[in-house]
C-alpha cells in the first residue's frame, strides 16, 4: 500500500524521533510529510511505534492511503486538528 504520512508534533525531541522512524519506512518529501510503500505488517509496526511516542493531547499523525485495499482512507492518531473559525467575506 502507498501511504502519505503527515505529522504535527509539539516538541522537538519527539519530532526528531518520529522523523527518524519514518525515514526508515519511506521517503521524506517535505518538513513533516513522508511517502511510504508498506505491507500491512509494516504499517501495523510503524503505527504502533509512532503511537508509543506521541503525546495524544498535543500531537497528531495522519495516514493517507493512496493505493491498495485501503485507498481513499485517512487514519489519525493523536489529537484532532484545531478548528479554523476564520470567516472570509467576498
């Protein structure tokens, strides 16, 4: 399966650890974005490793499945993104 992983980690030390883990599973595309080609087992292992590191109250990681049987699915671990309440008038 082809997965894009995006993360928002509030603390530098944890962010560095997560970056290193993801680097061993895929290719670094942008500051907090990785592309990974994974088997089901590799995905489960990666997700478990990341879940142990994050602080779910402040951190979040998103997994966007682009190919494979989970295509179109988005999974999240950690806190939900902040709500943007900005109103624009035209």
